[in-house]
């Protein structure tokens, strides 16, 4: 009887062990308990890996860095940090008691020393407000916007600390004007490169909160990926002179121009004191002389379209099509990616192909304000779409800087004026239709040479990992 009882207990013990093993998942080298109330989002794998590399690079010279994760959920993010970054200590927090239970179980599963972490079950704003200047890094990854947590995060972060923020409300940032103005205090605009618009609005929201405290921020990396934005900013707890928040004008023809906000400091740059009527004026480029001046053909193509009268600026005319542009913003108007940081991550860390491809593409991006949508411009001109290689080659051969962008598949960045982009496209199709014409044959040959691909364009297109790696095809916006 005793032997039979022991056998039953042994069988029950084995069954329990097997059951426990079945309830354990391994996600990105982290062991996690599996339950009906827990959801592990595979689309966020990129987010977690990128955050790990940025934080690794940021804390490499700090003696005892401390990180606060505002909404830990399962704890997978913090556990990943703790396993990969030996000198880091982490404060995990979640408002859900069920989440705290899962976090404790998951930390035990991964054999994390209790001396390296602290767990609280509170509102994250209360924790950050009660811990001023305590954290080197604060990671906020909500479902929705990070805006409700930014003010508290600025309190809890140290001087020159790193904020890691996620925004999943892309629809609000990109197209819902009233909701965007209410939440972000910015006038959004529908733009072909809507992801860059979203990034610039999100960053300006962080900067505005910082300015209220006489702080300012330094964006070091911002990525639009799948259905969300991830942005990393350094917080400087001191005043600054330069203003990086500006309104801008956008015309339905595709023209965009920053309205430089005057700096009230006594040493302000005199270039900012131009009359607003001059802000949409382009400088003539002598390199256009070889092209046929065809751009005047678009002067009245929008006469039959209606604009939003509430946001028109009646004293300003668009240089390209002479219609009235729309006032938008404020936006973050300067660069937001630290190329040196990206270079160090690519050199010093073992990054996945997808993260590597995205960072390579971002590292080649120009810091110009927004981009040119080639399909939209061609549609405006009532032309077929010019090949991407042709427009890039022409701009490069004429001496302008060019790049692709990770934020949109069919847009390019360049320091060339829009009028030149128009003229290049019109000349491309004029050349195609008149290639055998004997009239102006020498000029046509010279124009044809402009569209010849050079090494810079070939190298740029070889870096275009976007088409294969930017979209994970996971998450709420995945294409089935």
C-alpha cells in the first residue's frame, strides 16, 4: 500500500512538472508563464530589441544606471534588459495586480537576483512624481499615446537622462485633426509621408512639456514601424536659446515650407526676421538651365480644388502653383536621429537583420523637413510615375543631396526645390516622347545624360532594406 501511494505521488509530481513546462514560453531568450490573461505581441519584438541596443549604448559609461519601466505587464522588456545588461538595476511597475503576479513569476523563472530589481503596484505617474531625478532611463510603452505620462517622466528622469517613448495612436497623429489638436496641441495634415508627420508631432509634444519646466530635449532616434512610433530623447534640465518648434505651410501641390518662428532672445539670428511673404520664395538654381522650362505648365492645375478656408493664409501664395497654402503645426522642425549613435549600435552590437536594415536606411536619411512623394507629384502633373532610380539620378547628377526614407515607401528626401523636382519629371516624359526629334537634339542628349545612374544612386538603392524588412506583417495593421 505504501509503495502504491508513493508511486501515485511520484506520478502526480511528474504530471505537475509537465503541466508547468507546458505553461512556460520562451520569447526572445526570456522564459515567461503562459495564461489566458497574458498576450505577447510578436510585432513588438523590433521595439524591444531596438530599445535594448539604444539603452546599452547610452549606459555604457554610467557606473550604476537605474531604469524605470512604467507599464511592465509581463515584465518581458525589463527581464531582457536585466539579462543583457549586468550593471543595470530596474524598477518594474504596473497598476494591475494580475500583472504584478506574472512579473514575479517571470523574474523567478529567469533567475534574476532580487537585489537588481524593485516591483511596485501603483499608478506610474505617482511613482515618477514621487521620485524626482531618480532614473537614468525611463521606458514608457503604453497602448495609445505617451503624452499623459510625459510630465511625470520629466520629473523622475535625471539631467541628461534617456526617455524611451511609444506612440500607437498613428491615426490621430496622421489624419484626425481635431483629436490631434486636443491631445498633442498641433494641427496635423494629411501627407503622403504621414509617418514623419507623426514623428515630428510626437517629439514636439515632448518638447512642449519640457519647455514648461525650462528644460529641453535632444531626440537621438525615432522610428516609425508597423503600427507605432518609438522615439528616444535625452532630457536636458536647463534652458536653451534655439527654438525647434515651428509652424509650416503645406500646399495641395505638394509644396512644404517651414515658417521660421522668431527667437525672442537678444542674440537671435537675423535670418529669422524675413517677412512671411518671402518664406515661400525659392532661390533660382542655375543648374536647371539645361532642362526645358516646363514647370509653368502646372500653374493653374488646382484651380478646381477646394481648400479648408479655416486654415488658409490669405497673404501668402505658394511659389509652385500660386494657390493658398495651409498652415500646420507646430512640428519639431530639425533632425531627430543621431547618426553617431546608429553607427555605434551597428558596430558594437549583435543586431538582427531587420533592425540592421532599418538602422542602415535611417543612417542614410537626410535631415530635411519632410519628403517628396513621387507618385503624388506625378499624379499632380498628370503623368505616369517616373522610375525611382531616374529621379534620384537626375537630382544627384545636378548636385543635390538625396536619400530614401524609412517612413514611407515611395518618398525621397532632397535639398532640391520642389520646382526643380517638377521640372525633372516633366523633362523625363518630354524626353521620352521626343527622343527621336531632330530639333534640339543636342539639348535632348544632354538631358538624357542627367538621368544616367551614378555610383551614389546605386549605393543608395543597395541600402534600401525597407521593402523587405520594414513591415513585420504582424499586429493590428497586418495584411492577411
